[in-house]
C-alpha cells in the first residue's frame, strides 16, 4: 500500500485518502464561450508526467494538493491550497 | 476426433501455418496506417482487407502483438447495456463473435454460457429492469430473474438471505460469454496478413506532421511514413497518441486489475457478477477462476497491481462463494483503461480530416473488437462515419448528448 | 524403504509415527514429514498425472514449485505435497486422474501427442456447424480442464489479518538472510526475518558442510532481542512503498518495512532431455532435502548430472547415504569438479564428460542414456545451475538481465529502500554469501542512521562455475519437457516461433509456457534460451519474463480475512423490532419496511398510508443526512452549493435545497433550516450525504470562504409526525415550542425542548400532510420517540415504514434523487425551474444548466396514471419504456398503486415535445403490451398543496 503524506495528518496509508482529480483552472463564466466551458467540464489533465491533484483525507475530511507522477506513481510533494497560492 | 488433427499426426514435420509474418521493412507510404496492434486495430485491418479491398495497410504496434488491453482483459462479451445506441452496437458485436471462428478459420473459443449479474438492492434491481426493457426492445436475450432463478442458474451462490447483501434477483443475459482473447487478435492478424496487410511489431509512433487539417506524416522509431488515412486504437495510450496529433480527448486513465486462481475442475458455468460487491467471476476453459472488479481509485498509467485490490476482490469472491476461501490465487495483473466521462467509447471523426478515432474503451473494449473493426473499416473506406458509430462522436460531450453507461460498466463487465 | 539413520532427517520425530491415506492406501510416516517425503520413504514416488498427457509425475524440487506435487485433500484442492505436513488420518488423493493414479484411463493421451501440437486447439474443434464449439467440443474439453476438485460444501474457516511494522524486513532465512538480519539487529535496527520453511537456515539445512555455520548463525540470532524471526511465513509479494504481505497459515500480516533485504535465494533449474519428467528424476537440492530433512534415501542406484560444484557435493552426499553411484555425468566441455571430483574418485566413482539425452522408464526411472550409453539407475540427480529468485525483486522494479559470458542472470535494483543479498545476488560460496549479506545490512544501517561501515561488493569464484549454458536441441521423439506444469516440450516453443509467435510474451500466450502453478520457476530461463536461438537473437533482445504477484499460490481466504459488509442501524433499531417491524437493508442502513406480520404486508402498508392521510403517522427519518454549515460566509457558501438563494433566508425558516453538479445534473436535495445568522442545519439524502459532505469541503478548499461544515448524520435522529391530526400529537408533548397553527407556520423551524430533550423542529414533510419533523441528539432518540408515541395515543398515532412513505411521496409527486433522476437529469427536465435562482451570479452547474436549456428540452419527467385493477400486469411498472414511433425516449422511474386514489400512479420521462399536460404518450409494459396515457402534473393527490399548510 502506498503512503501519502497529508499536510495535516502526516504519512498515512493511501486507502485513507480519496482522490478528487487533477486541479482545473476556474474560468470566468462571464467571459468564457460555450465551447470553452464544455472543454472545462469534460477535459481533465491526463498527462503521463507530474499532475497536480486534489486529495482528501477521509477521516478528517481535509483537502490538500499533491504533485504525483501519473506513470511512476511517485508523489513529489503534498501541500495546502494556501501554500499553492504562496508559490511564485 | 476432428479431421484437422490428423494433418498434424501424419505430417513428418510440424506443418507451419505461419499466422504472423515477421515484421517487414517499413514502406514510405500506406493507404491506411493503423496505430495499435491490439484486437481493434487488427480487426479493422481484417475488415479493410477482406471487405473493402484495401490492403496497402500497415498496423503499427510499439510492443508485441495484442500485448495491451487485448491481453489483459477478462474476455467478457455481452450486450446488456442501457442506452439504445450502446445496445444496438454491442448486439451486433455479440453476433459477430458467434461467427468469428468461421470468419477467421481460427478457433476463438467463444463460449456463450450466459452472464448473471446480481442485485443486492432494490435500486440495482430497478436499473436491471431498465436494462432488460431496453435490451428486449432491441431484440437481445436478456431478462430480470427472481432470487429462485438466480439460485437455479448458479446453485452454489451465497444468497445471504436476511443479510445486508441478500440477493434479490438478477439480470440474466443468455447471450453473454467469453472468448480466448489472444486468439481473437491472432486470428484477425493472420487473416489480414494473408491479404497483404503489414504488421509491424516493436514499431512506436512518436509523432505526426500535419498540414491544412490533415496528417501528412506518421513519425515512428523506424522512420517516417506517409499515410492516406490514420486510425488510432491504442487503448491506454489513446489520450497521449491523440495529443501527439494535437487532438485533445476527454479521457482519463485508470488501472483495472484482475486475478486468476489455480486450475480447478469446472464448477462455475456462467459469468457471475455483483454490482454491490464490485466483483465478477468466470471460470476459464483451463479451469482457472478469473476474478475482476472495479478500477483503481485514482489516475495512473501503470500496470502495477496492489494488495488492496486483491484483498477487495477476494472479499467479494468469498462472499458470493464462501467455499472459495481455500482456493489458491495464482496471478494478478492490471491493464490501463481509458475512461470517458460517460463510460461510452469515442469512435469516428476527429478534428483532423484523415485521423479516425477508436478510443475511450475504458473497461470494455474486448467485446467490441469485431464490431468496432467492422464499422471503423467501413468509416475509413468510405471517408464517412458509419451511422451506427455516429452517436459515439467526440462532439457529444459539448452537446450534452452523453451516452451514460456508468451503471452497465463497473463491476458487471 | 527404511529411513536413513540420524543425523539424517532432523525434521522428523521418529518417536511419533503418523498414519494417513494416499489414494486409499494407508501409509505411515513421522511427525514432521511432508506428504511427499513420507510417501517417498514408502517407495511411492508417483504423485500425480500431468495436465495434458497424463504422464506419471513425482517430486522434482521438494520446494513446492511445480504442479506435479499438487494433491487433493477432501476440502482442499491443489495442495503442495512437498510442503504440506502429514497429520493423523489425513486423506490424500491424486489429481487430474481419470480412475486411479496407478491406472489412469486417460494415460493414452500420452500416445496422442502428435495429434496435439502446440496451439492445435486454435485450428480445430470449430465444425461441423457454427455452434459446434459451444455445444459439443467445449463441454468435452471442459471435462478435461483443471486440476483439483473444489468442495462446494467446504466449511468456513477462520482467517485473520494483522499489521506489522519494522525498520528492516529480511525475506529469506538462509545464510544471507540470517547474517544480514543479525548484523542489522545487533547494530540496533528493529528487524523482522521471514522464512517460508518451518526452520531457519535455508540451504544450510540441507547443503553439505553447512552445519557449523548454521549452528553459529542460529545462536547469534537467538541472542538478538530486536530480531523477530517468523518461520513458516511466506513473503508473497512486494507492493509500493515496501508494503509486503506475510502469510503464516491462515493469517495475513500486512507489513510496512522502512527497508527490505531480499535474501530469497536461487531456484535450481532442471536439465532438458527426453523423458526428463519421470519420477526418480530430481534436482540436487531435492535429493539433499529428502536426505537431510526427512532421512529419505532418494534412490538405490543413482546417476548425477553435475555441471557445478554443488552437483559433486550431492554425489558425495548420496555416497554417504549409502546410495550406489553409477556415475557422475558432467556436461561442461573440460568440466571437472576439482577437489570434490578427486574426493569422488578416491571412493571409486567414475566421472563422464558428456550429456544425458534420454531417460527410460514407465512409471519410474529405470535408466538414462548418457553419451549413447544406457546406464541402469532409479535416481537421476540434476545439478546444472540456478536462477536468482527474481519474483520479489522484479515486482519491486528490479530488472533481470543475462550475462552471456557467465551464463547467468543478474538483477539490477531500482533506486529504492530495497536490497538483495546472497545467492539471489548471484553468489554461491558461504564466504561470499556472508560478506554480501553484511554489505547489504550496512547499506540498510546507513539509511536508518545507525552505526555502519562501507563494505565492498564480493566476487565469488565458485559462482562463476555455478552455471553453464547448455545447448538445448529438440529430441526427435520429443517429451523433453521445458514446462512440466503445462506439458510443453522443446519443439512446441520452436514451432511457435515458426508460426510467427516470435516475441517471448506471444510464445507464452500461444504455448502457455510459464502459465501453470510454477509460474515459470523452472521454465522461464530455458524458454528464453530456446526462443533466442530459434529467432536468432540474444537473450538480452528477447527478454526473459515478467513477475506478477503473488510469489506463490495464496488462498482467497487469507486475502479476504474476516469480512463483513458495513451495516448501519438507527438508534431505534431495537424499538422497531419490538414493534414488529419488517427490517430491510436500504443502502447501508436497516430500516422498517412496514410494521406487523409479513403475510399481511399489503394490507398493513395500506393501513399505514391511510393512517397518514386520515389521522397521523410517524416515520423514523434518522437515516437522513444532517450537516451543519457554520460561519460568517455560511449563506454565501450555500448560495454557491445549491441552486436557490439562502443569504436572505430569515432565521427560523426552512428552504428547499437542490444540488447540481458542474454538468448541471441534479445530484441531491434537502432542506436548510437557518438557526442563526451564521448557522444552517441542512439535510441531505441518506445515500448522498457522505458525498455531499466531502464535496462541500472540496469546493471550499478552492473558495476559501469563512465557513466550516460538520457531518452530524449519526449524531442526530429524527422523526416525522405527519397527518391531519399531527398537531394534536405534538401539542400533547411536554415542550417549550408553540406548535399551534399561528405559532409554527409551514416551512418554519426552531430549536427547543421536547420531553426534556433538545430538539430541532421543522414544519416540513414528504407526505403532503401537516407534518412536524423533530430532530434530536441520537442519545435521546428513544426518550423522544417514546414521548411521541405516548402523546399520540389519543389519536392512535401509527408508526409507518418505508413502503408507505414511498407511496405517500409518489401520491404527492415528490421526486427521489437517484430513482427519478439519473446521471443526466437537469432541473429543467424535472420541471424545477422554480428551484433555480436566476439572479445569483454563480452556483455550481449554473452555466451548464443555461447551456443545456439553450439546446432544448430532450425529455421531461411527467406524471402518469392508469386505471387498472391493482394486480394488473397491463400497467407500466418501474423501468418500463416510453416509446415514440417505437423508439425508446424515456422510462418509468417510479410506479406504484395508490390506495388513496385507487389507481396506478407513475412518474416517467417523456419526450420533451410531449411534456404538455394532456399529451398522449405510449408505454410498453413488461409483458410487452403497449398502453397510452395522458401526461399529468406530478402531484396526483392534493395538487394544490392545501393539506400541508393547514
């Protein structure tokens, strides 16, 4: 079983977590065309390299972000949404 | 004893049929380049060469023939879907399987022993009724059966009477069955090769050159090829391959795991699957119990297996058949599934004029091998999407015309 | 046959004889014997018949590797006879036998080999008619398939699971594993050593000249307090982040190790020649195991095929055990056993340079042909090389490569907390293995920040001699087996390449080589060599094999352990049972279906419905999801989550909640009661609350609003008192809430105390009648329930169950999320535009709802009713199709008989163009009959909704 390190709860077995999928940009409904909105709805980053995803620690219902290689399954880092905003 | 066996017995040397020719040199140009030497690509090559007279065809396979999901799936063939578009398509798929051994002169061992899907809740039973009504209306062999009939069809089932997983009924699909997956691919390959189709193993497509909305060149690790028409059918690699041509598909990849026990004398005669337990079982012609279930819970392009999934599938299997506790597991494995938002495939045209898609098969492409091959070949030969494939266009998402088959996939495939 | 004298046979207890039966005959062995050793001691060498040709087979490895030693116990198929210990009265039979093992009626299959070349079944069994395979050939072949027989009446056994944690897990308790474990433990690491055999020592327990080293290691191991030794424990796989399943008996230890050393040893390989599968032909290590572990003399007159020093050691062992040694055959050109050969020569044993091309015998070995000479013998011992036990390392990402110069396989490890030591690392001599183990232990100690030193890798002069590359040519008459499990001969692999199956994986699939119970342990190497030669490539080009877990067969029982599906019960479960409720599972919950005797179900359900319509009923709604949304931004948060507007909702008021996803699909509904400016109490449907709770915080992780959400589903219980006389019930309660018409209007809510219990009260309901819903902490649920029942006595308040609730809600046309909606249902399709705010700038799904609206309405949920006798089959039941020009355009989502209205009522999706009231639509009943009905509104009963507001 893989280990995932929750920023709040520390390293835990990955079956304590639920993946909420790759992060999507939040387009502005006012300025986005129907076609682009449909793309926003249905398209998900499925690249084989490093993807940034939302994860949830289920027992604590805590959400955070993880950078994970979608081919090797290596977790590069986990961090909070606040940390993400703090990044340059 | 079948007469053909005598041919072997009375030949001094082993009589070679030569199913799959050795990989030839790449030509500079083909009428059709099929990317992906799995069941779908090879079936398309067969139909192109036999029924459309198109034989200047190259099938490009980056590894060995049919080594991807064709080799890794659990070979279920069925048409018990819920959308009328899906049922029409898979119904013909089942019919083509019924004729396949004769069509290919290769025994694909289509074993039509029926599929029994179990309902442990009223909600499941309700969805089974809908699948049965849709299927009956389309003329497939399907019905909802009560608990007693379930017991008659699979006498060893734990009915869990009075328990939380009491079997309330089932969906009986007498048309369902299995086939020998490798044989399907090899049979198509041998037929296509006999008509002049070139099969290139260890040939990886690295990229494309496009001009004015057409693919002009296919770049491979063995050189560039010009192509009249190009089809993508690369299973777990579909998203990446389409991206190399600049086409963005709404696909996410998840591993799908399965496992198999040691061979046992036959005792399980139908396919049995449980929606609530996310588990299905079938006994192969070798006597092994093949056990499969739901996908992994997060995106991954890897065929690694996990202990958790094995534990989960064992829980399901031993719940349905408690006496399986003592049966020994031999092997577990995984394939990479290319899932779409509505669990239905994406077939037909792409934004590039000569690029055709046979993608998004997710957990259930094997059963569509002949029918997808047939109609993709027709589409490529005519330069126009076959009507039966039209609903499966990649444009359906933006139109909110989804073909939702979530309930009919998952554990019950 | 008598046993060898001690010290041979240290595993058996000669004071304790054990009797058992094999194939009906009684045999006696000793405590500590395995089935195969005790049978061999009684000169019973044949254990099974082979899969395809039904050839006699016996033990070859004594290591539980091959299918040939699989036997049947009454409730346990495919048991390894060379690993399973005998017990008093054990009943053992042979597998894959038609008749008896001695007289197998299918033995003729051996003669039909030429009719059954590789892959023959792909080219035959197809005629004469299209379904001949299914109707005729397959049933015939299924009869021959499989090995053991499953006991479908097998009794339930107890399986357990546990977790283990350690700094270092050492897999394999041989010289390397023991040395590494001791070295690391002595330096302070917390170490687990797992050994699959019943004793530690590995090859030291049977190899010549090993007892001193073994004794020393055992003493040191015993003195280590932080070294846990687990014998009889199989490490059966490697999974991500050093997560390894350790199996001991019926118990699975899921083990997390910081570091892992794989000291898994090597697999001795058989030689390839005609009839190499006869009983009496075995590996050198198998002969040594028989002698040293079980005191069994492996034969009377032996030939040893020795291509390495170990072969000569086995020959010396055989002499010591009193076996007549006919000759030692060394296939290496100029090969010699050095000092070991001299020792043999002084004892008068001849050495022959050459190869064995054939063995003879019917049910047991009688002679071998070596270099054209036939040598009578009843034992052939093969010692021709080994491969590293590649399975666990390869599962962990190691690569197996071939070193052409030394004819050996090497493992290259990934960059991971994983190490190998000993013969799995290509080493053979005791000194080299020990040094390598110490090296690996110090690598681990360095990773663990414990005292360590750098130790260089070792070169082993003996290991260089240990392997040689034989030329494998197909015997003209065949039966030179590469894979005994699957009866695969050399020519089968060669012919497969000629058919075009040139890639190793294709050959594996076409021939099934390596697919049997041994999973290629004895065939992968030889197969790679044959394929490389047949396709004119190097082994590096063809590749070798893949390794998939598990390492060895493991039972489904040990994997599943104790498993019980999740079940949830409300606080009133016992009370419902006391009231005679028929409890049924709904999702994870057990809920009352109705109250009373099962045989009167319909009548009782009708009475429950009538009680609500005419008097008063009470329903346990504790399974309803409950969420508390708290914080200054709570109103804004609900505005974004749900389709209606909540910011201006007054405190003390309830408001409907409709949730859509980003695609504009309806996914949940409920009611929000505003308890304070910054606190809403929100209900969610039973099945969806877990997801709604997760989704709420998922969105807020992105929005970062000042709000928190608490899932209080289990903390609260709830009861809905409903019916024209409901007010009389609640007003009779001892409470500080004004339940009067004036004091408590429809859709109002408040907090208060009822019967001394803190409650949240709401005037909401699902029945369309005057309704009060009281929620309280679950610990007080019984008190509140009893108070309600007491207060209801004057009006004969009746508890009602789920089925009545469904009828009541359908009579009012209320939708059930998940039943009347599916993965594509938009609010417009439900006619719920009233519930979708037009003024809010944003809520989840808003844009998609608008986009979908612009594309037109494909279908709409309509009310339909049918005047037909109650039991009529000519009524569309749930899931029946709505047809338009005979094409399905929708289906019935809910359909029930209304005892109130005395007709069948239903909700169904009809085509968008047919959704106007009065439009005739066609439906297809389950019996195929078509019926027409006009579209109606959803509310069949009290369409003006007067009753709930009284």
